[in-house]
């Protein structure tokens, strides 16, 4: 009974490289959300996707960040030309429909370190 | 602009006693409130929720109270157990967008045996 699977768990990138974070939602879940947690802070919403559609990207930085959830395969959060400030834990969550009162199911996160 | 605030970064409680975690919010449009629990190196797990039409919701040892006029909610855990030691986040969403939650910065609860 796999939950939300994120990989890699840890990712180290040098400044200027690209980071690709993957998220496979729970079986039967068609809604995917990405959140970022900076050190000593709460989770901040980045983007909400359904299959092949970005529904809400109001929390995404305007540059260097993109997300997709293709018809087949995992959702990808892509960060181009990473900078030290991108170091954070990135959490993916999924839900079968609008989460409402039941919230999301989160994955274990990808910890990105930019050196 | 922090719309959900948890002003206590940490809380220490003796096993068997009550733990009270607090959360304040500023946006009067928030309609749904959730508490998540997070262990180190894991993702947050959903604990309990409450909608703005209620002022209390109970699930076993966990009770959430909502005071809309004060824009304040609290999570009570009684009796507290060592396994409850974790970081607790409160989160809120407006009624017209349940897909985007605003999280507080968390309170680290330590339950001492």
C-alpha cells in the first residue's frame, strides 16, 4: 500500500545546476500539490496540478521553477540554475479530489542542498 | 505575510498531562483548519480538522477548538504520550479554495516519560 512516493530523498546540487524532484501520488489520486519548507519555517504552497494541467501556481517563483504532471508518470518539480536560497525540503502531497476537511497525504519530502 | 501563526516554537509536557498547542490566523476568509503532525525526516501526517461552522471537534485523545471571533484555534492532547513528541503544524484554507493551505511555522512538542 504505497503512499506518496518522492525521490530522491536527498539531492545535492552545485549552484547553477538543475534540480529535478519527482513525486508519484497515491494510487487513485489525481490531484498533486507541491510545498516547500525553508529551515525553521512552515510549509509554503507552491503549485497545484491535475493530470496534464496546472491549476494554481500562485506560490511558484516567477523564474527558474516549473512543474508538470504528465498523463503518464510522476509529477516533476524542476528548478533551473539553483541558488543557495533554494535549499529546502520540498514536499509533495496528493488527494483523490479537493482535500477539504481531510487534508492531503504528504510524501516524505526531498531535501535539496545547494552547495 | 504570515497568515497563520504558531507563536510557541516548542512545548514540553509530562506524560499523562494535557498538551495544548495554539494557533492564530489573520484571514477571516479561512473556513477549514487542520492539524498535522510531523516526525523528523518524514512528511506531515493529517491529524484532525475543523470547519468554521463548528467550534469543537474531537477524535480520541485529540480535540481541536476554534474561536472564530478571536481567530484562534487550539489542539488539546490528553493524556499526552511520549509517542506524541513531534512537530505540530496548523493549517488553514479559505472556503473558496480548499486546495491551497496556509501553514504555521510549527510547534515542537516534547512529551517526557
